[in-house]
C-alpha cells in the first residue's frame, strides 16, 4: 500500500506547480533553461571574466582597485599622467616585482581593448594571448562575444517585456469589450501593421543619433501586434464563461474582472511564446547590426562581427565563433519554447492524465 502511494503523482498541486513538473520532465528544455540561465549570469559578470584592468592591485604596500577607479601611469613608475595601460609590458613588469602583485580576470581584454602588442597583423588568429583571435580592429574576439551576448540578451529581454505589456493590454481591451472597441482596434492594427518598419528605421537612423534606447522604441512599436491577436482570442473565449458572467452580475468592476479573473486564465499563449519572441528579438538586433542600422559604434554586437566575417573571409575564426554563439543561443531558446508549449498544452495535459488513470 505504501509503495503505491509513493508511485502515485502528488495531489493538491496548483496548476503552475503541475506545469513546472511537466516542464522539468522535458529534459532537453529543462537543461536548456539551466544552460541559458548560467550563460546569462556569466555575461552579467563579464567584467569579472574579461577585463583589461586588474581586479585588485597590491603595489608598494598599498591596495588599489583599478576596475572601479582610474589610476595614472606615474603611480606605477610610468612617465605620463594618463590612465595606466595594464597590458603594457613595462606596467606588468612593475606590478610583478618587489613583492607587488595584481589579480587579473581570466581573459585580460575588455570589450573595447585593442591588443597593440599582437604578434601578427589584425585580424589575428587564435593564440595564447587571444584565445579566439582578434577582429579587424585588434579587439579580442572572446571579449566581443561575451559582451555582445549580454547586449543581445538584455535588449531582447527588454523588447520582449515591452511587446508583452503592449500586446496583452491591447488584446485584453479588444477581447473583453468586443463590439465597436474590437472593430476600431482591429482597423488601427491593420493600418499600423502595413507601415514599412525597415524604412522607418532607416529614416530615423538618418535623422536621430543612433542609440539603443531609440532602437528599442522603434522595434517596440511593431513587436506587439502578433501577441495581441492571441490574447484577444483568449479573452473573447473566456469572457463568455460562467465565472465571468457571475462576476459581472455581482457588480465587480471591469478592471478587476480583467486583472484577477480573465487575465490569469489567458496567459498560456503569452508564456509559451516568450522564448520565441526573445529569439526573434535577438535575430532582429543581429540583422540590423549586420546592416549598420543597429546599436551605435563602440557597443559590442554580434551582427557587427558577422559583418566583419563576411568582409574578411580569410579570418574564419570571426564567422565561426560568432555563428556558434548565435546558433547556440537560438537553439537553447527554441528548446525552452518547445518545452513550455508541451507543458502548457491542454491536449498534452489531458493525454497524460488519461495515461495515468
């Protein structure tokens, strides 16, 4: 009797807990989530992993923190008052003698660091100093990929959140009120969706100074319409259910019915499409950077590295490593999306319940 109770599925779990258990049973999606979360956490601490400044310096009995403060070269025995270049062989020699020491990041190059002491012309192939080589400007490719991955993920996350908020808001208003409200919104969405977003990006890039904020605003203006249709359909279906009619009969305000009753039961397509929307956002940013319409110069970008790889065919390490990072990121997000879809699909839930019974 006790063995049968241990083998039986736990009862009394909330729908979210049951969905999480089904997600964990999808091994590929679950491990993709863990790997992707680990990569994001590592990229958030990119300064600790790849930096041209030491994390800690002990020089002549004093302790310094070059990662957060600028110190002149004269402090370490140099001749100029300019900020110290810790990749300079003279500075490195001063920091390694007479009991002095410095703690560097595993990769001694930042996102904007140029290796002036490379042994081969740029772009240089992978070496002991630059593990993945350098780009055509002499910047370390590993640092570019690490910081560029962080920019892409954070931008995709911000664009996804903005699109979800706008899509849920417009879809909820259309689906709940219906009638003339739905008709007006649908006509406006049809007009707005016919706007050539690429031409607008080109025009605004020529008029305004390029920035990440401007790019986020422009892409957010068009990235919510697809999700709005799914939320609208869910609200149109759920507003006819008995619990919604009972809430209206009791005089519950419309805002409370939308927020507390219908919205929690209409979030399945929103949650399911989150990884796919992040994939689309990363691809959009990479494509715009490849065309020169993305982030401003100086900000690490996967699209810029792909453009460099196209221009420098002989520098195979640029295209290969960038392509591997981009494809690996998109595959992880796709596997996560497939697992979420299976965990939240009502047909999957019913089939598993029938199998267990």
